[in-house]
């Protein structure tokens, strides 16, 4: 299927059912996290798949959760989660990140997921491009991503662990490598101009 047959739609209360169906088809994603790991920590987080679902839906309804959904008709087949640092503060290796950063970005891309039936067709890239377009519509700014840096690894990682894509993917999208983060991740950045 060609890229042109997909639509990008923002995650909103109206598109929630399509997002919800995608997550349900994949048993809650990453052990039932419902893609809430990067949202602020609190007593509601980590209360199992159904609890995480309720929390994610409440963020969407409050306008505090953003994602680009890749739609094949009415079905969501991939997404890229993005948001401000206030919306998505819980990044991996946070202590190291905070010690080494010069400033917070305007936006973060924290999670990318592709339906298992649609993998190996470039939809991760489509989802990230969709997120960048939605960021441009929201005023643009500095965008950071924290992909897996496989350049120095000899052992392959399972694609199921590549929750934010790879350094090579972001390089193809025009991101610049900034520094390592943890053992297998890195900080990459780009500037998005407003539409």
C-alpha cells in the first residue's frame, strides 16, 4: 500500500475509538501501558491496562495528550505520540538528561507504534512526519526525540523494543544527533517552522 493512501489525524475525543481499537488489538501495547508512561507520574498511572486506558482517555478529553494517528480508512494503523515537556515529562534516563540539557525543547516525540499487520512499510516514518506536521500547525518550535542508537551495537534489538524508532530513521527525517542518553538511546533535535 502506498503512503498516499493513508491519512494523518490528530488524537482527539473524535479519533479516540480508532486509537483505542489499535491499542486493544495489541493487548494494551507494551504490557498494557496504553502509552501513558511518558505522561506525568501520579497515583492513577500504572493501575493496569484498564486503569491506564481510563487515564489516557482523560488526558485526550482534556487536550493534554497529542499524537498523529496514521489512518487506513477508519482504522488507525500507526501513531506517533508528541507533546510539550509539561505533558510528557517522564522520559527515560531523566536524571542524566536533566544534568546534560541546555534547555527544554518546545515539543517531544516520545513513542511511535505500528500495527503488527502493517510493519516494514515505512509507517513509523509516516507517523513521525504526521506529528511534525501537526506540530507545525500548532506553531512549530524545537522538537526533540529520543530514539534507539543502534550505530554502536553488534546485537540486533527486537523491533518491539524500539518504542521511539532508531537514530537512522530520525536522521532521514532531518533530525540532528545531539548526545547519547543512557546506554542505547540518544537525544536528537530538529526545528519545525510554523504552517
